[in-house]
C-alpha cells in the first residue's frame, strides 16, 4: 500500500496456544504527534501482506467508531 500514512509491516506468529498474533517494529528519527488524535488501521486479510498504518485522525471522526 502506498500512501502518506506511517506504515509498519507485520509478521504473523503463533503463541503457545496456536493463536495468531502480529509483530511489527519500526525505528525512525522522529516522533508521532498524537495531540490531535491518530487512527490505527490494521490490514490482516491478505496473508503475507499484513500491515499497520498510523494516520492523522480525520477531523470529522472525533473519536467515533
């Protein structure tokens, strides 16, 4: 996926009970300003292309689901 969101590729792993969980790591010389809110988008439907995206919260959302 190509966009302006901060993207983190996720790796699927299994816990001791064989349940799937995802790990993603990132390191960069910056910070994420959450003062105006951020949205976390998690894509896991395409195996091998799991991804977390961090995006500025759209002003119209105002913490609604």
